[in-house]
């Protein structure tokens, strides 16, 4: 009998071996791991992180996995949720693409890493198994995207966010791999997860003020994926034709526009190598305009009071989701601020940085930021759309006019971190230190970095997770702050 899509994906997940993974791919896993762990510490003490950690303490759960920072021991489900929430708080995780040119942005696949570590710690997985799990997550998430024409645009039109289908299904496979499920169990885990997780487009950032619920998008899907795998491990069954069946995912989520043959067929490349590690804690589509702005400000030593006007050209998609003056010029909270090109450009000029410190409640309400935002105008440029399909690679042109009448220009087509202008190991380490260094000393930082770089030599991933606990404070006090 011909395999269903779920069965074929499960087969591919079981077949991949660490021996099959090229050295360059292993190295990219390590960079993405270190980058993601740093971003998690960037959101460790955020409001959504504190709320979820507090709830996790009340819920207890088997002490099988660890919450980053606080060291709370809980179930792998709870740990995946808590660690995923803090990772998603800043829009600072990596971006994935199908091609090295940066065409077709496919999501923030580093968000899979907290869930992978939670399940891996529960199972005492070794480093090689963790590497394979990360590779599977990136590759399968990209394969689902590739199977649907204009994935984001289609789901946005139909009222879903892109995690709706991909996250629970793929994380069920990844969790199943770490749990040691066979192909049949893994396929049923995917089927179960795929039936019960649908995230509404109101969580998206285009027309609405973004809420704290944004931080649940990937973690909640991952939670469902792990739960599906755990149910399947116990013998629970799901509809194996969950993709192609009547009222299945292909019909309900994509309106029948999913290429099921492409979904079931392994890709002939390693798309994780097309990962973009962000330089700025803001929406990926505006990385180019922020880099261009900072290039001008630093090169010419401009201060906010020197600026008379800022003119920005960007892609049509970037304008639609990040630059609408009616909905984005004056963000009301952190979750909208990092998706406001006006706000991010203003703080870039004021602070010469766009990182975690620029997204506090006080900064969002700062009248100096709003005053400068009033001087910024943005328009789409069709020429930039030709460079960036769906705006994914973030090109931009920035003009800053001073009060003395001087005009400074900068064009950035491939921002730093883009797969065609990749981040270096030093870049990633500095980014990690900038966030984790607020909670630990150099010795612990170096231990984490060295452990990640030697990931394939770990006998138990718990050795890494234990290093992610902040020392010298009571866990209960930390999560209550």
C-alpha cells in the first residue's frame, strides 16, 4: 500500500543518520544553537516569560527537563513552552530561507531548539542525536513551506499564521525521533498534532496591534507536537491521511493548493545552510534599513538633534507589514515596536543600537522616539522587490537629511548575517555574550560556548542544559520578578 504523506515524512525522519550530515551543516547547527540560547536569555526576564514560569511552578510536572535561567525542573512539555516563550520574546532568532540568495523567507526555525533540548534532556539524548533533530526541524519546516505556493501570502489571505500547520506536525516528528519512536508511531504522532493546533491570523502583525500572545505562536505548536509524539508512544492513533484526506490540512489550511508530491519528496540540498542570523532585534524585513541607518549615523557621527528628515525606500511587503504610518508609527507595546520601522529607525539613530535594551516599556513611550519617528517617511520601491522575493532578504535605501542641509545616503541589499553575507563565529559569540552575559560570568559563558562547539562529543545533552542555569539565586525568586 502506498504511504500517506505522514508515513513518508516519518520514514525520512527515521532514516537520517548523523553520518549523513555534512560538516558544514553540523557547524551551522552549532551557530544556530548558540544564537538561539543567547536570544532566550534576552527574553528570560520578560513579562511573558515570568508569567509562564510562574504557571509552570504551580503546575509542577515531572522533573525531567529544565527551564533556562531559573533552573526550574518540570515536564518536557512545560519546559518547551517556558523556554520557547523567552526565546520568542525578542524578534531576534534566525531566519530561514529556501535558497542562499535569500528568496522565500520560511520562518524562524531556531525556535525549534528549546523544544528539542527539552525532549532531549528528558531522554538523555547525546549531542549527535540533538544535531540530527535540529537538522530535521529546519529541513522539514522548509519542506512544508516549499510545498505551498506563496506560503505566507496564502495563509495570511486565509486567516492563519504560518506556524498553524508546520510547527505541530514537524515538531511531532522531531520529538518522535528523540523519543525513539518507530515510523508508525511517529506518523501517528504527526497526525494527532496536526489535527488540533490552529493559530489565527490575528496573531500576525499586519493590521492589528501585536499582543503578548505572539510569543506563544511557535512554542504552543511545539507543545502540541511533543504531546502528539508522547501520545503515539503510548499507542494512541491519529488519521494518517491528515494532509491529503477530506478536510485534511491540505484542503482546510491551504485550500487544496499544497503540492503533496513535493511535500513527500526529500530535498536534494541542506536548506539549514541558508540560515540568516540576525544582527538587530527587530523584524527581519527591516534589517537592511537598520543597517543602512546605523552606517550613516556612525560614519558621520550624527545625533538625533542633527536630523531634519529620514527617507527610506524598502520592499512592498516590508512597507505593508512594518511601515504603515497609521498602524506602525506609534507602537503601543514592545510586541508592535519591533515590527515598526519608524520606531526601530528612531531608536537606531538615538541609541546607535537595536537590541533588547531598546524594547522596554519606558523606551517605547519615550517622547524623543516619537518626535524622531515623525521625521521618518517610508515608501516601497519596485526595484527592491526584484532583489527580494516576498521582501525576505531585507534590502533598503536610506537618506538622512540634516538640519544643515547635508544629505547622506546608504544602500544595503544583503544585510550582515544574510546567507550571502554570513555572520562569523565571532559575531554569534558577541551576540550571545551581549544577552547571556547579563546573568553569568565569563567562565560560564565560555563553558557554554565551548560545549556548543563540541556538541557532537556530548554523551548527554543535560550537560549543556545545566550550564544554562543562572547561579546564585533562588529559582522561585527569579521567576517571580
